[in-house]
C-alpha cells in the first residue's frame, strides 16, 4: 500500500503510479520538443560537429556541479517547490533557445539541464515515498509507456514548428506545456512522506555522499548500468541529426528517427512483464550486448542514410529495454533514510553520461570523422554488459 500522508487534499485518495507517470509525461514534453531542434540550431550557430560537442561538454560540466545543490534545495525549500521551479525553468529554457544566438543556445541548454536535474530528483523521491518496492517493476514501464508520447512525437513536432514557424513557436508550445504541468502539480498538492522526511538527516557534504554511494557495491553497479544507457541516448540525440544534415537529408527525417526510437517506449510494459518472470539481470545483459553490437555496425553503413537510420532504431530497441529496467537495481538497493543524498549521486549518471562521452568525442573528432563516435560507444556498451552479469540473478 502507498504511504498515508497528512494534508493530502484529495480525501481518501493517495498518489499512485499513474499520477507520477502523467507528471513525468508532461515534464518530458517541454524537453522533447527541442530534442532535435537543439543540436541542429547549434550546428547552424557554431558551425562544426566538434564545436557542437564542446558546447554540450561545457553545459554538462555545469549541470554536474549544479546537480549536487538539489538535495540542499530540497532540504531548505522542500521538494514541491524545487519540482515546481524545475518545471518553470524547463519552459524558460525553450524560450532562451528561441533567441537563435550563441548566448541563447548556451543559456537554453543550461536551463534545460537544470530543469531535468531538479525534476528527476524530486519526482523520484516522491515515487520512493509512495510506490512500494515490489511495484517499482510496474511503475517504471508505465512511466516509459506514457513517456513514449512526448519523446516519440515531440521531436517531430518540434522540427515541424522550427522549420515552419520558427523557434518562437517551439518556445510558445514548450512554455504552455510547462505551465500545464505546474498547474496539475499544484492541484495535486503532493507532500513528502512525513515519517521519512523527519528521519532523513540534512544533506552532508557532497563528497561524503559520493563516498557513501560508491562504497556500496550494489549502488556502484546500478550507477554503471544507468550511465551506459544514458550515454547512448546522448550520442543518439546529437550525432544522427548532424549526420543526416551533412548528407543533405531533410531535417524532418532527423526528427522522425528520433521520435520513432522513442515511440519504442510503448514496449516498456512488455519488458516489465518479462522482468517479472525471469528477473532483471538477463534482460539487461541482452540489451547491452544487442545495443553495443548494433552500434558498432553503424559506421560500416555510413554510405546509406536509410541503413544508418534502421540500425539506430534496432539499437534503440535494446536501449529502451534498458530504460524500462535500468533504474530498478538502484531503486531496490537504496536505503530509505539516504534517499535524497544517494539520489543526488545516482542521477549524476545523466551528467556523466554526457560529460565523459562528449569529452572523448571532442578529442576523437579532432582526428577522425563521426564514425569513431559509434565505434567508441559500441565497445563501451559491451563492457557494461559484461559487468551487468554481477547483478543478482533474481533481482
């Protein structure tokens, strides 16, 4: 049963998996609208793949540092205010991108990163408060099932608005959705689980949290698995769009490939059903090896945009399997009274999933063309898949 909390205005009703999945869907819509627009706009502004990569690297470093402030903000202002401001900042990020200049592009990327960090940490803490551990394997696929709508169709809609009406139309839609999300969240008036909130200590020094986190083998492995899949999406959301533009392919197809990959999230309940019967370990291993091998094949098909698109969608199928199950090792391993601190460290897989790949890609692209990106990351996926065998067999 979900945990009962006082001051919940909807008498007799408590937030369940569907409520949190809907909030995730709305928050994702604002970010998904600019998913393909952002790298294409960056290419127009900064000129080369290497410069675009460097901008993404700088933004990621900023987001990584700022991410450790989220537990402090939650402790000081409570998570409902942090989550609300995260939603508003997400809308402002799209507005900043609409200025179509270097400052607007950089500011928009920074605000988008801050929004994602605040919303992910706060919403996950709500989930851990109200969703029983045994139901997490049901919640994660449901979240992704609803998430396939914005992540599947948002990039295509964003590209259409961008090419037809300009970036201000994307900003108007993005800010509108952000305001809807804020309004729904205000109506729900979600509060922390008072028992856990009262027992949770103030956030310690971030360096201490990092030491506590990586001193626990199960959390360390959970982070590695989440990092592996997050980094693949970072690659996917930037380089295919640049590849298709370099080959003279209409931008619509960049949005289509990005959206089609995200529509695969509709399979998340299927992967959840499989995990409930065979455990999480085997599907995660299969997904890493499948995605890694397919990614390694992409450079050999670079002469055919159609073949590259198909291979990327096949790899995305396996990564969606990881999205459906990849957070469960952490959610089941984290200790209740350490959730805010450990969540702040765990979510660094998003920033590190951008930071390390983009740092390596920035160096490699000085000497090689874009194919090296797929070779490097395909090999990494195989390595992470090997380590995934250390998960408990019946997790």
